[in-house]
């Protein structure tokens, strides 16, 4: 509780915008990119913010490059679910559950 995750692209102050291809899990901090495009190549840096302590920590940059050999890793389709066994919510509040479909 109190932690949030954002990603910075190529050390720009512009944060990676979530769209139909990109999503930042607020549960794990992972950045998911579907169907990587040449414009996605660069360095990604995760920033973790603790709102209660009013502090942020920036991780090291992680480079994303495109393979030039055209080879893609293949793995079976699966649904990645990391739900807690029980999720509690107050009446009238909002709950966000994350579910990811992975595969080629």
C-alpha cells in the first residue's frame, strides 16, 4: 500500500503512456508491451513512489532492442493471473484486478 510504479522512456521526463499496447501493473510494477514496434526501442527506467513517505526511487535503465535475426521465442498461450486468494473492498469503492493473456 502506498506504492505506485511508473516508467520513463529514454531518460525523458515524459512517462510511458498506457495505451492499447502498453500497460504498467500497479501490483508488480512490470511494464507489459504487446507487439513491440521499432519506436519502442530505447532505455526504460522504473520509478517507484511511496506516497506515504513522499519519496521516489529510480531504478537503473533497462535497454530494449529488436532482434536482427528475426527469431522470436515461442511459448504456449496462457492466462497470467496473480489475484490474491481473497480480495476485500468497501461497498461503493473500486477494485482493479489484473489479468494478462500471454503467448504467440
